[in-house]
């Protein structure tokens, strides 16, 4: 089943959120420390992903162009508005909590090597091991995020499953029109570009920066386009 890994990932996020609601009485100082530790870990993960690049100039150009496109579209505002709409429907009475939890968790769970590579593995080879591993990580992360950011984390399971499921379904056909060497290059540069975004998320969680990471997301598509151009003409 092509979507099995994606479904398991979504279930783990939901279960992690529900478990996290049981631990809401964790002292604020403990929550703060744990969140900063997660931020450091996320930053380190992003750094490791960033070093995957073989052509870091592609990463830089992708991020710059992606940021311009993202700021023009204002994806960050769109994601926040979706979170606020969900918040109103849920009726938590805590303005901003659902929105922040939804956006932060979505960015953490969606952007990353494991999401892309795992989904490709599911589609290309029917191997879900990467997504199973990601599911465990996301499940534990959602527990901690929920204790601080609230129930909004649960709704991040929706874009995660849509994103990974789309890649997995696309991957079932990708080998028919994308050469294996080009596919490898795409994975490397998209992973590295996403890694820089992950680093930004880590710094945001720690509180060092307030980068609108959602507005950088078009950089992933730009990276894919640049790799394709390089492959075809250089």
C-alpha cells in the first residue's frame, strides 16, 4: 500500500497530540527548557541536511528567489489564517494558540529530508521504513509541542498526509520520465534547501529569530527547477 507510511505518520501525530494534552500541567520552566532543546535538535537536523548539497549556490539562489515569491504570496499569513479559522471552529477561547501550534508543527513535520525521501521510497520501492522512523520522531515531538502550543498541533496531520501522500503517489510514476541520476540530484538539493529552512525553524523555537519560514517554502520548487536546468544545459 503506497500510502501506508504516510497514514502511520498522520496517526502518530494525532496520538502524540492527544498524549500531550494529558501532560499540560508540566511546569512552564520545564516546557521552556524542553522546547529550547527541541529547537537545538531541529537546528542540528537542519544543519546536517544543509551539508547534503553538492552545489550550495543552488541552495542560496533557491532560498533568495523562494523568499521573494513567498513574501509576495505571503504564505505565512495564509497558513496563519488557516490556523485562526480552525481555532474559531474549535472554539478554544485562546486566541492565537491553535494558529501557532498548527503553523509551527506543520513546518517542522513537512519540511525535511525524511518527508521527501520517505515519501519517494514509499512510492518508488514500496519501502515505508523512513516514514515509520519519521512517524516515531513526529509522535514524540508532537507530545512536547502540544504541552506548549496546544491542540493546534493535531491539525498539522492534515497537510503532512496531503504533502507526503502526493509525493508518494507521484513517485509511483516518476521513474518513467525522470532519470535516476537526475532524481538523485533533486533529492540532494531539495534536502539541503529544506535543511536551511529547518535551521530557521530551530532558531525560531529557541527564540533567537522570528523568520517567516513559511514564506521560504517556494524555494523548494525553485531548487528543483534550478537542478533541472543544470542537468539539461550544463
